[in-house]
């Protein structure tokens, strides 16, 4: 374990002390857990992004067609007023 010194404003320090006490942890251990969790999420995000970017783009089947006009979309019995 490595000891470090951090500086917190009073409101942040009070909040952290309360949350550490609720979990029966020292403030030092609580801050360490927060940072470890943040690091894990960051790694998971980076891994997911790399995996996503490594995938080949999927091919859209069929020839290109223009989008339908608004009138075509809303000219259905379900949208007509009675």
C-alpha cells in the first residue's frame, strides 16, 4: 500500500467521512475504494470501446431507398381522425 496526502474542501471531506462511516471504513480506505472502482470502470469502458471499434461495420442489405415522405408515414387509418 502507498500512502498519499490529499486535500479536500470542508464539504467534500464531511461528505466522505459520513459515507465512509456508513460503510464502517476509514476515510483513507473509502477514498481508495472509490478510486479503485473508478479505475475498474475506466478499464471496462476502454476494453468495450476497443472491442466495439474492432468489429467490422455490418453491411446494409439491398439497394439504397429514399426515406418515405411525412405524408406517406402518417397516411394510415390509425392516424386518421374519426
